[in-house]
C-alpha cells in the first residue's frame, strides 16, 4: 500500500490515519475561523481536524477580511451575540457569564505575527466584542513553536472557549486526534530531531 495515499474518510495520509479518534462534535456555538492562506497547506494545521469534528463551523481564508461578504453578513446578522477571541488591550477575559450570550465566535488562525497583521488589516473586527482566555496550562502543540508564553493552537483555543460557553460539550475525541497527530509527527522526525528543535531550552 502507498503510504502517501490519503484516507478517504479523515483526509490524512494512510500511515497517519486519524479515523480511530475522530468523532463528530455537535457544538451549538458557531465557530468562524479566519485562516491565513499559508496555513491551508501546512501539514500540521489544526483547523483541518476542527473541520472534521465540529458540525457548526465556517472557514474563511484570507488576510484582509474588511470586505469579506461572508464575514460581514455574519457580523451584521449576529453582532449582539458574536465575539472575537483575540487578545488585545480591549479584550476582556472569557468567563462563565458569556455562556448563553455568545452564539458565534471568531478565531484567527495563523502565526502570532500573521494573526496580528490579519487583525490590523481587518477593520471590521475592531468594533466587535473582544474576548481572551486566561491560560494556565502550556500548549500541547509541541511541534510548532511560538515566541509567546502560554500561546495555544487554534484547536486548543476553541476547545477552551467552548468549555466555558458549552459546559457539557465533550471535546475529548478532538484532543485525542490532536495528540495523535503530534505523536505521528514526532515519530516521523525522530526523538533526537524533536529534542533538538523543540525540546526544552534552559
């Protein structure tokens, strides 16, 4: 069997098939992912897992979303119950009181540098309710580095947010798929290469 062949169900290559862990998640909060074009072809893009799991999700690709009709229609229709999960000086911590109030949640998918540029360019995001997560645990995304402490992948951020907005939502299967994807990649690169590039730097 060709190891590079793609699984028709999960979309990942056969040698790294994630079907054993992937499950549908019936999230009530509509996730709107604004994804930088460079992330679409990244092998470790967590949004690919989110699309295979969350039933209520919209993906929009670009850099400047100011004139994006799909996004602007969502903002216009749901502005009172729509929020942007992105840390700015005006963002307030996401707390239990937001449960039941937020029906649509926007997340920006890209490196911190690219995400900052996307936010800066997209003027329609600046008038939205801004929320941020109070992060106490380090990311499990051990194979992509960030210059910011306690930064999360888009997948992890969405799960943390939904844990507040939808307390009974079970996202364990998605985290299992996420961890399995990471394990496959570490196995592929080998422990020595992983430690050299992503190991702890004292």
